[in-house]
C-alpha cells in the first residue's frame, strides 16, 4: 500500500491518466458496446429503433432510365433509382481503390456510363470489349463492397400510356415507399437529395415527394461526372432495365449478349450481387 501511494505521489499525472483510461474503458464496454449496431453506425439496414438512434445525415442520389414521352418499343419502361448513402459511412478508401484500378487502365477521372459501356456506344464506341468489361467489373466490385442501398421504381408503358398516367403511376410508387419508410428517413438530418435535373417532370415530382414530408431535406443538382454514387444509380438503372427486358422479351440485344456472355452469367455475376443492396 505504501509503495502504491509513493508511486501515486511520484507520478501524479500518469496515475490520473491511468484512472481516466480505465473509467473510459468501463463506460465504452457497458454503455457503447452493448448498444445495437444501428445506433453506433446509423445504418439504413435497420435496427431496433432507427428513429431514436440515428445520429447522421443521408444522401439520396436519383437517376432515371426512360422518359415521359410516347411509347417506344425499344424503351417500354420508365425506371427511377434512388441510391442511399449515410454521411457517416466513409466511402473514401473504396473510391480511391476504384480510381486506382481505373488509372491502371489509363482512365483517370473517367465518368462511367453503364449502358453505353455495355453496348459499346457513345463515348465507348470502338473501345475493345475486354477493356469495357474491365471497367464495368471494377465498378461492380466497388458497388458490391460498399454499404450503399438502393430502391427502384418501375413503370411499364404501353401504346395507350399518356405522360400523365406514367407520372401518376410513378408518384403512387414513390409515395408508398416514402410513407412506409417515413420514420427511418426522418431520423436522418439532413436529408440531401441529389438529381441532375435532366427531366423537368421528375425534378418536380422529387421536390413534391420530399419537401412535403421532411423538414430537414435539401435538394441539390449533381452531375454524373462529379459523383461516383450518382454513377451507381445509373448502373442500377441499367441492370434493372436489362432484367425487365429479359423477363419481357426473353433475351437481351446482340451487343448486350456479347458483353455478358450468357443469361446465367448476367444474373449470377451481375444482378444477384447488386440485389443484396436493395433497401428492404
């Protein structure tokens, strides 16, 4: 006992630090460690009471496939994808790894546009199939490793579909999702909704759906070239469109079949891994 007191007197600062460390460890073990993961990370995958425990903001990136125009047999679907990213979920290292892998292909700061990359169109016209596959495989690996979640809204158009009917069907789907998930989403602050405002009708609908519900929402314009997460929304839209095409027509186009090889390869190695990220 005498020796301990002498040590305390001799090294008062170190002894105080030791006591503080022990107290912090006890608090961490019995208070923080015992809490559900949803409280510690604010994960949108759920938890006992996300409305109580979330302590972060959320970013929602929105992209679309199709348009509100007249029915076109080549594009009979209208798809809107929301990709959710929690602000306290760091993606920096994953994005840096993606950038590094793209740089090895000579594609620094390359904006990935999934549908043209798969079909070899637009900026990818004349780009070898092997390189396009490497680009998309690296991007798909980035998506699989991430904690991003997504939700798709789908409208099947026909020759009788008017712009108002497509918009009404989309509004009904989005309205149901946001109502069902109001508690989860309203627990985040702020809610930042990003869209490139490429379609006037969808921009107005997004503003209507979010601003009428959430007081802590902020709408922003984000271009695909400036955000990898926005490119994820484009990627999911593309996969969903191909899945619906496969279900409706039984096959993909010639260029799509060449890219994916077989139907089973497309579903097993591209669709199923991404489907695990669906917001449930």
